[in-house]
C-alpha cells in the first residue's frame, strides 16, 4: 500500500490491520509515502505523561479504517472510510 490518507483523518481514531497478523486501534498522527505515524490511544485510568507513537511502513499495512465520524467537509465526498492495500493482479 502506498499513497496518502485524507488530511481529515489526522488526529482521528483509526484501526490499523497488518498484512500478517492482527493490528491495533490508534490515533493517526501523520502519513507520507513511506507509511503512517500513529499514537497509542490512552486507556481510561492510565497514568502516562507522554503518548507512545510508532511509524508503520505501508508494506506492513493491509488496511486502515477510520473509526470516528468524518468532518462535515469530508462527508461531502463519496463514502470510503477504508484505505486498502491493492491486491496482487491475477496471473
């Protein structure tokens, strides 16, 4: 998967699923041609002063799904809340 996610997704809660294995829910910090930067969502009652963030390369991402309501500006666009990795073409 390579590309960019809509700017409206920055700061929103997303579900990141990996090409291999499971995935996690996080807050999208940024994305670029190399991958995405996400921040762990602080759990209720957790007493951490700093957020934990991680860079996830596109090669490891199977898909990303937006978990929060899109902004009004984004609603005017066609629905499409998941960015998926393109499938390999059939031989």
